[in-house]
């Protein structure tokens, strides 16, 4: 049985599909990091511009891009988790000896409801709350303490 599983994993279709899923997962992680980078750039630039004009009392509008980038980040994290689950299920099915053609060429579809559930299911992630909570606290600190 072990030789059969190894030969299944050695097939180019299986390796290609796993590599494609790895690539998708990496892109989702990079997109999540880019959302954080763009938010920090926008926040820093807006605070610098308003500081130079002595208008720091008007920084609460920065909560809008913060929330939008948080939702975008949650979407990418939810998709990353979804494709991790797809990859785990695929590997389990290959190990179980299921027909590879049905597994590799099966199109993975998600409904809008599943996408929304994946997005808001990632709300409890440690990569979301500490970062965005600190940004929100900093915006309020700039508004009320400076």
C-alpha cells in the first residue's frame, strides 16, 4: 500500500496540482502582507500631511481605510485557509487511493456565501487583530493625545 501511495504522489498531475495549490496559498499570503504594507503607507502619509498643516484633529477618517484594508486582509486570509483545506483534502484522497483524474481535474468552486463565511471566519486570527487594533489605537492617540 505504501508503494502505491508513493507512486501516486510521484505522478506529474498530482505534483503539479499540489504545486499549483502551494502557489495560490503563497499569493494569498503575499496579498495579505501587501494589504498591511499599503495601509501603513497611507496612514503614515496622511498623518504626516495633516501634521504639517496642524490639522491632526481630522485624522478619524483614517478609520475608513483601516476597516477596508482589514476586510481585504481577512478575505485573503480566508481564501488562504480555504486553499489549505483543499490541499489537505486532496492529499488525504490521494493517500486513500481515489481516482486521480477525478481529483486533479475537478474544478474547485465556492459560493458567495462560502467566501463571506471564509472571510469573517478569519476574524479571530492573530494576524488580523493585533495589527489592526494597534493601528486603530494609534489613530485615536494621534487624534486625542497630540
